[in-house]
């Protein structure tokens, strides 16, 4: 999550280079491993147990390196709600956790747990499952040659981003609110509107604290390069109309972020927007099939 469209970083500090240079896309052995792990999600029913993965020593080293770097970066650039939540989050520092290691502890804290994904999940399933306390999460981990960057969401993104959120009742309530709305919507354009709002909040949201933007979005929390450059994007006031009119980079550093004053403002604003949505809402917001953007979830 959170990388520049058409470019990938060639350095650990977030500098970007040609996509073909990223080993996660060009290393045949890694691609086979990623596909083998993701294959377990084929036909997987929401809520069924995820199979265990026998992670290699190299994969666990990647986890440790990224955990160490992100933990420090979050400590400097994440909002207070995130820093409080991560103290309770079931996130080991020394190894990649199995879904079964994280999920039951999340369930006890907020009623959420992970359900298996192999990659991008359609909006209706991804968003709607959150109404029942399930968040789609993958099991594969990024390439070890560039541990601080991934061109696609991996287990580090899901655990060190969404796993922190889902350790906190306030965050969990926002996920559930979005899920309950998506579950009653069938129109693809309206589902995309919900996905767009999800993108600029639970993936890329920031709060203003002590006069500076602080990250709460999971994509920011799990992107070492992007969380360290929060002062560079244009930061706009949190506004649903502006969010729906703002294009975003599905695989890129975001040029625009939206900042609220607190999580309660995020929740209240989303509630006011989502409760009024129905399958006929897209034209009222100037949305049409030509304007929708496919993003989906992990």
C-alpha cells in the first residue's frame, strides 16, 4: 500500500525507481512462493480457519527488520490513538504471526478477526465482511531484498496496520460501520464510493495533533517511506465531498491526504454520510461508471 503508481523504490528510504527493478515482481522464486501461499485462499469461505504457513528463516528475518523500522517510525509519526492501540495489539516482534495467533486475541478485544485473502478482494465481499467482524488479510510477506517496501499489501501491512486498528474498539466501530453499509448496498458505483472513503480514512487517514499531521491509516502505518514524509503531501480538511472528488494513487505515494481533528470526528462524519447511502446514491454525488476507480481490499 502507498507507493507511487508506475514506480517502485530501489532504496530503503522510499526513493522510487522503475517497477521492473523490484524483485517482488521479477524474482521467479519469490513469485512462486507468493503464489503458493496465496493459493490457499481460493474457495476460502469468510470466517473459516486459515491454514498455517511454514515461514522460512529468511521470511522471519524480513518481519523482524520491518517491525523494528516501522515501530520506530510509528512512534514518531503515528497519532496517539494508534500508539495506545498498538500497546495492546497481538503483534510479535520476532516472527511472522499466523492468523490463528492474531485473530482470537483481536476477537476478544473488539469482536474482529482475520479471514483469509490471497490478494485483492472485491468491494462487496471485502467491505461487507467487516459488518460481521471479519477483515480479509493475506499471509505472504514481501521480498527480503527490499524489506521496507512492498508493491502490494502483504501480511506486514495487514498486521502492523489493520491489526493495530482492530485492537482498538474505536477503530473497530468504524470498520463495522463501513461494513454494515456495504452489506446493504449492491450497486457497484455506490460500493466504490464507500471504498473511496475507506481509502482516505482507514488506509490513508491522518489526524492533526500538536500542529502536525499524524498517521492513523493502515497504509501509512505499514509504509516506512510514506509515514516518514507526512509533511510533503497536500493535507486538506476532512470532508466527504472533497474525498469523493479526489483521485488517488492505488500503488503510489498519495499527493493528497485528509486530516480530521480526532477519531470521533471521523466516525461522526462517516456515520452521517453512510446512513444516507442507498443503491441510487451515485448520481447524487456526480458519480458514474466512467468515474469509478477500482481499488478493492487486501
